[in-house]
C-alpha cells in the first residue's frame, strides 16, 4: 500500500527533495501526490518539477485571513486524496481548520531538539546560546508552534570551530535522513 502524501514548502525544498528521493529509492513506500508552496519563487517548485510532482501555488497574500488560506489548502489536499500532510519548511502558522481536517496526519520538521529553541530562528538561537548539542526533530503538528508529539530526533554536535552556516549544514544533512525515516515509521503504524 502506497500512502498519498502532500508536501507543503515555502522555500528551498531540500527536505522535499530528500523525501522524493527516498521514495524513488524504494526506502519510503509512499507517493507525493502534490506539492503546495506559498512563495511564488520558492525553489521547492523546481524540485517538484524535477520529480514530476504537480506543484500548486497558494499565495498567502491572496487571502485575507489565515483560515481562508487553510481552507484553500484543505480543498487541494482533498482533491488529491491526500492521506498524510508533510510540512517541510512551511513558514505559515496553521489554523485549527487544517488540523481538524487531518487529525494526527500532519508532520513537521524543526531544526532543534524540541522542546528547546522553538520558532523561526532555532539554529541561530542554539548557536548563540553556546549549546554543545543541538539537532532536529520530526513531530506531529499542533496549533501551538513546534509543540506537537515528538516522533523522531537526531542529535547534532556543535563543534568549537563551527560557524552558524556549518551548523546549519550539519543539521540539514541529518534532517534529510530522519524525515523520510520518520514518515516511513509513521506510515507503518497506520
Ligand atoms: C528546515 O531546516 C526545517 O527544519 C525548517 O525549515 C527548513 C526547510 O528547509 N522547518 P528546506 O526548504 O526543506 O530546504
């Protein structure tokens, strides 16, 4: 059985690519039915095209309220019979409508060891704090940002000579490993 995924991305889409590649390599028994992106120039769109995945722009600027944006997204997810929603760098705060439409069926990845360093500047904050170990977390999406049940984590050491960019790279490298794995494990328990 191949589970139908949607990936929601706002930017580069490197996690989207890692997931699509894991599917192509037979490591993840799933299909990305659709990619939804909200920034017109998001590189995620080009990555979706490379894998032959339909990519749909839902520009948040066209919606007056968060709820209206989420209703438009739900509509697309239903059209594509999506069973599991994968947030991969989706930079919008979601509403209860989206969560209720896919209860326990929305995953997110965050570049810290949650519950430490929630929010958008997680890597920078951990770096400036001087932590010696940080990492990345795959979790269920909840209304409160970066607070849903944790599914998988990977620790990443901060080395003395690290620049912020070095650390970012090392965390993303691990994200690309654990996200497809976490999705595969989650799907197994459906
Ligand atoms: C990742 O670092 C993820 O943890 C965060 O946003 C970033 C998305 O990167 N939520 P990409 O668009 O997948 O390259």
